[in-house]
């Protein structure tokens, strides 16, 4: 029988530490050529407001596809901007295994990938975290990054101050009056916004800081200015995807140092003290690996 997992079942099954390890393994497999995965196909229903995406991948342990509705126009409404369904198959026989809600998987696997990158790239003594954005991704990143670094100061900024204050109250962090104040002196920075123009300037970055940039997933959108993109070493989840989908990468023409999976496999890291920018677009293999993890650990799989 095909197992069905709603969001509640997904939430029950996902553990941050296991998920971070699974994402590290998935990206290592991707960068070593063990994953078959095209760049996602995107249908534009309404520019800047409504997109439908198809994301298939086949790995050694599982294969499947995620169908995503990306509706930036939903921002500020009760309806999420990202919603998804994932279908999981056995790669050896082709048998369908499970169908599961993908909204929470997308939320958590994105943060787990950033946590894996932070574990490898951020200074071990990193103590100050800055979050630009106060939505579900900032919430997930706060939880995931706390698993890999011990922060003594955590700051949040949002274009809507009331949203930042609500986030700060809910999660015990400090509200910054502006983006610059949030970023200056921070060891780890997360950009998780709906911005189409840069919200992070390279001039604000502390030398040796690590940035996880997870927004601006369109070729003409930006979260980081050219100075930020060229502040040090640029790491991406996929070279092909970054050069096709990421406005931050395409428009800045910043050279790519490595894929995250290559770093996870033991490739040389940037020299100590180098500012690192991790541009994360999200890959289908991450979704399939997370779905397979859920399928393996949840009682419904039996």
C-alpha cells in the first residue's frame, strides 16, 4: 500500500539532527554524480505572483518528484507562499511508496541544508546570528542553526517591524532597527526574504562571516548586492541551478568556489578567515532524501 503522510505526520517524523545529516549526505551524493536530477521546470502563471514547479530526482535509495506552488502573491495572507506535494518511489522496482505533504519538508530541509553548510563553513567560535526576514524560513533556520552553533546573541530584522517584534517575542531574540544593525558584527547571517532587490550589502559584513542566502530564487531577483556576493568565497548547492535560476549569482557574475556537496565530501574549504556566501536554491534530491527519511522512521511505513 502507498503510505500517506499529512503535515502532522511529517512534523512528528522529522528530527533536526537526523535531517541535517540526511541533507549533508544528499548533497554529497549530488556533487559526486550519484543523483540524476534536471534543473526544476517552472511554469509562470503570473510574473512575480504565481509559479508552478516540477522537481524530479532519482538517487540510490529513493526517487520521486515534488510538485510546488510558489505564490509570492500570498505574502501577508493566511495562505503560505510555498505549498507542495511529494511522491516517493522505489528506484529498483519503480513501485510507489508514499505521498506526503511537502510544505513542511521544504521549510525544514532548506534550513537543514543551511545548517550543514554552516557547520562546515562558519567559524567554530561564531556567536552572533542575524536573521533578515521573520517568516517561516527564519523560524526554521533559527531552530536548525542552534543545532550546529551556540549563539550568545540572535538578532532579527524584517521590512515590517511589527513582524520582527512578533518573531522576537516568540523566539527570544533581539529586534534590530534596520538590516545594517542586524548584520554588522554578526558571525552568521541568514537572508530569508521575499525581496527582489538587495537587502544585504557586503559593506556591512564582518570579515570571516558566513551567509546563508535562501531567498531570491528567480534569475532577476536579488537579496545580496554585488559586494556581498564577491565578499569572499561563493558556495552553491548546484552550479547548474545557480547559473540558471539565481539572480544573485547571474547578475553579480560572482565566481563559484564550490558546491556544498564537494565541501561535504572533503574538498578544500576556503582559507580560515574568508567570508563565505552559501547561495541555496533548494534541490529535488533534498526533498526526496527528506521524504525517504520520513518514510523509514515513521510507523506508517510498516
